[in-house]
């Protein structure tokens, strides 16, 4: 924790802010401090509001990442329901969803927000039809509405396209169908319940969210997991990344009807899930992460089996990727489709694969290393074209780099204890706030938790990478044919549940 | 083209042949738990307290032949507790197994978990839940095909991903005539995942109503069966509404694809072979 300008505190990823050292600023001052930090190259990571107990007041925190310095700036203000500040969104579009969330969940008014509509319909039991949608008027303009129930086996969301013929002028993505009240349970649940909820924020990111959860809790409890546990966590996170990226490459192949690669990637994804299952007992790595460490290790016979399986699978994977990327029919569908420019990606604060495919170099493993990533670096994968092809290529490069990491870390795995005593992580520093960033396979996962004066959790905020990236998908569709929507959508593959919480 | 054929050759044949035994799963796989109440220590509630979803209940043993009296010493072989584990609530975290001081709850690698009634999911011993096939008239109506419409109603994409995996070359459920279809109008039934959020309740009911009767309803995953990790008194989820009667419950968080396949096939009265 280091002092910065008045009313702000700077911490590293996994750091704890003593709230006594962070007096609330006046709303205007808070707005100004955020503006300065964002203008100076900062990036909005979270904008949580936590209740103050009995009265109507909220503590609003801004967590802004300074990627170049590997630091997070935290600042706070205090607002009552119905009060507000000048919206950040007109100047910093990356704040758009955060401010809509503040408005919806806490009645705080970002004055001058251009589209202040509830983000999740979390407090209304109404259906989509009763909401206002952005619409385009003019000759030959037509509207296409899809969802919430889609044709495939996927999560629900509603999409409104404004089209001129085949061309999409605007896409509005209307979510909230998956809202389950996860953050509330992360405050009120027993420790065993909380980690189960964290693993279920987005079921394809069970390891990523469990790790973010474990890090904030460990920070608040002052617990440090043993080194062997940190390595196992890294192995699981990279296995999760590889499984999902491989699955996505298969889904992309499927959407352009390149069925051989779709079938093979589909099978290969399973090989990585099976390794996660061998490690944790569950195909998605559930049950592996505990606060204070991990439940399971990798004894030497398993290490050998893992190494052999990885080598065999990697060879099959290379052959399949070769087939995919050398097919002209695939290239002609992937290239120039769903382009997101680097400027748009920056403006919207996109994260993860999607940002890196638009040549925006951000990766929490590099910029804000935590756990094993403090000691072992995985080179960042970047592409320039911002299209479906770029998003596919970034995934494939990341698969290869994660496989290298897995190979090396399995070979070097240190023996040693896997967890600290189980109750050590149950009592927390009072009046504190902890932040953890994990680079999940989709991108940056942020968890923020705060305690009250008696050391009980009083607020918990989850930011799934999808929260940043859904608007990127809407922008990718502009001036594309509506028939390319499925392909663009797959190339983002965002989480509905992770967004809706 | 030649390259593709070559790559195809290298991929080989990958489909899992049924039936599978426990050896198909790794040692740590958490399949069906088994309970041995004779190992319980009197008055112990460690598993109940550890469980995140309230899946475990303990009752005193039912009076055997004669009610125990204060003077009659309790026979050492009589269980002090009777542990009931609700597979419909269980998310297969290992908390109870870790908490139990005597190893009264253990996992097997048995993937077969499905049942036709909610009650059959409440297990008290080492036996798998029983499961009956659909009646003959319904089976005749379905013939050799089962077409299902999936509705995710707050599912985290864990259960959904495993249902998608059923279509891949490894699990290949279409070899049994089972398929997911795009429209409820084309479906013989629906598969529900997720704890049924307030915001999906209406869409779920409408999808169910759009499916022609007689229709089969299958609840997949702890969330759909009991709201799983999201069960709460006042949260924005409320479970499958009573007007949608469930014909098949498939526990897990998420269930392994083979668990789902096993449930479907046994409901259809087909031997796994
Ligand atoms: S394994 Fe199932 S019954 Fe046991 S504690 Fe976990 S959820 Fe509860
Ligand atoms: S049962 Fe588990 S995997 Fe399935 S939707 Fe619920 S939380 Fe996700």
C-alpha cells in the first residue's frame, strides 16, 4: 500500500486497503480523481458500492488499474440513494456498464449517462418487452429480435438488431436473465457456500473465479498459500484456459461448417477437462481451490501421466490447428469479419483475448502478477487485425504458451504442503478492502471484498471479463452482415451468467 | 483434402462404448457418495455443518424391535445416527467427506446418479438410486428417437457445457437417437438447467407450453433440482415451477456427460449396452 494523491491509495494486486487510510472524498472530487487517473492511462477495474449498514448510504469505490506500474489506485466517496456525480461514461465509455450497475443496484445517479437503463433487471420481475430499446428509424430499416431462449444449448440473452437489409447498423444486447444473486451469497453464505458460489459464477471459469475469491479472502485473512499450492493453482488455471480456447476453436470451425476441425477440437477440449478431472475430481476443476491453498497435489506418478498425456494431445492439437488455419475457406470467413479497432477496444476497456486480438496489450498475468505468475512469466499473445481470425489466432498462440508453462511447471513441481490450516482464513482484518485480479481464459476477473469494523464481510463485488466485453461484441457487429452474428458471437464467447451474477 | 484425410486418420476412433465401469474415471472422480451410518459417532453433526447446501440430514435411528430405554445399553452395532444425503442438493464438493471423523461418507467412482422421483435421490446407504423406465405407451410413442429442447434458466454454463459435450464424438448421444433441437415445437420434451431465475421463469413456462404434450421434463444439475449453491430464502431464484412436473432428475454440479447419458438411457428403458 503506498500513498498517492489525496484521497487515493495504491496497492498491488492482492493488496489490502485499510479503510481508515482512505477517507471518502466529496462526490465531485471523487469524479475528478477518477477522471485524472483514467486520463493518465488508468483503466477502470471495478466501481463497487457497499452498504453502510442501517442507513441508506453507500460507500462507492473506484478501482483503477495502472497496468504499466502494476498498481491499482483505489478511491472512495459516500453517496445516498438518489444522489450522484457527473457520469464518467461520456468521457470514458469503459465506465458505461459500471455506472448503469450503480444506478440499478444502488439508485446512484451518474448524471449525463447516455443510456441509463438497468443492466440486469435485477430488481424488476418484468420481461424484456417492457423495456426501451435503442431503435433506428428510416426507409428500409428493420429490427430483428432474438432470445432469451436461443436455438442452441446456450445461456439466455436478448439481442436486438437494427438492420438495413443484411447489414447491422446497431446491436443492443439486453441481459439479466441469468441473475442469481451471487454477490449477496458471497457476503452472507458460510465459507463452504461462498466458494461453491464463486465456482459457479461462470461454470466454464470455475478455477478462475475460485482463485480470485481465494485471493481476496486470503488477503483479508492475512494468509499466504504454500508455494506448491500456488503452482497447482497455476496449472489448473492454464488447463482451464487451454480447454476453453480449444473448445472455442472447435466452435469457430463449426460455425463456418469446417466440420473435421470442429469434431477434433471438440474431442481435444475433453482431454484437457479430463486432466482437470484427474487433478480435482471434477471436469471443471471444482473442489480444487480452497482458501489457503488447494485440496489436491500431483504426486510423481500423476506427473508422469500428465506429461505423457499433454505430449500426445499437443501433437494432435497441432495437426488440427494446421488443418484449420491452412484452409482457405476458413480464412475467407474469419478474415475481416467482426472487426474491433484498437481504438474501440481501448475506449471500451475491453480485456482478455478480445483486447489482445485488437492489439491492446493487457494481460493480468503479466501486468499484475499474483501467485505463481510472480515467478514464471508467460509471454503475451497479440494480434493486430481485431477480426475473428485475430481472436482465433490469439487463442491458438495462448494454447501453445500455456502448454509450455504446463510442461515446465509439472516437471519442476516442488513437493510440500498444499494448504494452510483450514480455519486460518476465517477471520478477517476489520474495516478493510481487498482486490484480486486473475487473468482467466476470457480475460481479467476482478473480485473486491470489504469488511466492516468487526471484521465481517460487508460487501462483495465480482467483475467477470464479460462485463467489459459484451459491448465489444455489439461494436464488432456494426456494418457486418447479420448472418455473421453467430460467428462473431463465438469469437467472443462471453459469459451470460458471469455478467448477470 | 489429402491433409484433412491424413489428419482424420491420426485422430482415430474416439467414441466411448457403453457400458462403462468405474475404471473409466480417475481415482479422484467424485461420483455417487455412499454412506455407512454404522460408523457415525453419537451426536456428531460434522457433515451437516460442513455441507454448503444443506444436503445432509441426520435423524435418530427408527426404533428397531423395542424402543431403547435409558437402562438398556445401546447395542454397539446399532447406528447412532441415520444419515440421509440428498443427491439433488449435493454439489459434490468434498466438504462432508473431509469433515467426517470416521469415514462414514465416501465417494465412489460410480457415475450413475439419476432418478425418476425427487425422493429417490435421498440416499442412506451404499445403494444407487433406483430408476424406472417410462411406461410402455410413452416409449412406444417415442420410438427410437428422443428430441429435446434445452432451456438454461440461470445455469452457470457448467451443465450447459456438459450437455453440449454429449454431442461430441466422444459421448455421441445421437447414436442412441437423442438430439437437441432448436424449437420446442419439434421436441419430445425439455431439459432444464439452472436454479430458475425470476427473469427466466416466464420464458421457461412458455417454452414448456410450446412443447407438444405428452412431453418429458428433465432437470439437469443441482441448480435445476434444488437451486444448488444458489438456494436462498429471498434470492432471485425460485426453482422449477410446480406446473412443470419433472420426469427425470440428473444430479451433479455439473453432472458428467456419462451421468446424463446413463439417466436418459435408463429412462428410455434401454440397457446401456
Ligand atoms: S459433497 Fe454434497 S453432501 Fe457432501 S458437503 Fe458437499 S454438497 Fe454437501
Ligand atoms: S448445477 Fe452446478 S454446474 Fe449446473 S448450473 Fe448449477 S452451478 Fe452450474
